[in-house]
C-alpha cells in the first residue's frame, strides 16, 4: 500500500471551504480513479497548514494518477487561498486501528530521519516498543507509519478521539521521542498537532 501527501498553507478562514470541497466533490472524484483507496485531510487552523493524503493499492497506480490529479490539487489550493504546495510519496509500513476516529478527532504527526540504513529498524522499533504503549493511552484511535526509502524519512500519525486526549498525551509523546533519539540516534524533524478533518483512507490493517 502507498500514499501521496500534499501539504498546503491555507488562509485559516478558508479552511472550512477546502474541507467542504474535498467532502462534496473531490472525494468521489478521487476514489473513482483506478487504485485509489481513499483520502484523509489534516488541518492546523492556527497556522493554516493542511495535509491531504490519498491511499493507493500499488505504487504504479499512485504514480499513474499524478498527472490526472494536478488540476485537482490546484483547485484545492485555490479554494484554500494558498500559494504553493509540497507533494510527497510514501510506502505505508504500518496502519493500526483500535477503532474509527469520531467527529472532533485530532492527530499528532511526526516526521523523523533515522540514521542511514536504519529505516526498517526504526519502523520495527515503533511497532514493538511504542505502539503497545500508544494503545493504552486515553482516547487512542489509530496509528500509521509512512516511509520514504529514497529520502530515508518516516512520517508517523497517531489519532485521538478529541483535542483534549491529544493534548493529554503530549508529555508521553515527548518522552518517547527523547528515548528513541537517545537509543537509536533518530532525528525528529517536525511535530504537528492538528484536527483530523477527513478520515477515509480505507487502508486495511498493516502491522
């Protein structure tokens, strides 16, 4: 399974219009494309940062759709009032759901770069050491791990039932990052706490 993420900087007062566009038009348009499984959208209203992620059955289907989706991305960008976007392609290494995320769910997204040659070990460490602890956190819904083998990067997303339960795990998440950095030398590049505005990736369990 594969994923393509598109990051845009929106005008905060236009975010709801972008969410509506995805829900009302773009979702059905994209899922009609061969190999597309679904779509999610994360938004940070304070900064205007929005991340739309599509899931794909194969790398070939994802790559074949790129040209077709360029006008779709441009339309969403214009609706959000943004002036630029960043597109990244990933392999889905882990997807685990405890239960479906409800309305009002929030997520923490973490980008990291393991030491050279240690990408697989970092994924395994998350699966065996961190995921069981996450499952015991109040409000935990799901966790995913995306990897970019060429860039040596990984992107982890953990969703919680509400803003309150997300914030309640902030200290726990910081402790886990510090432990992993000390133990493995992994470099944490960025962390984003955001609203899980749309959650229809429809990816099967991958652990």
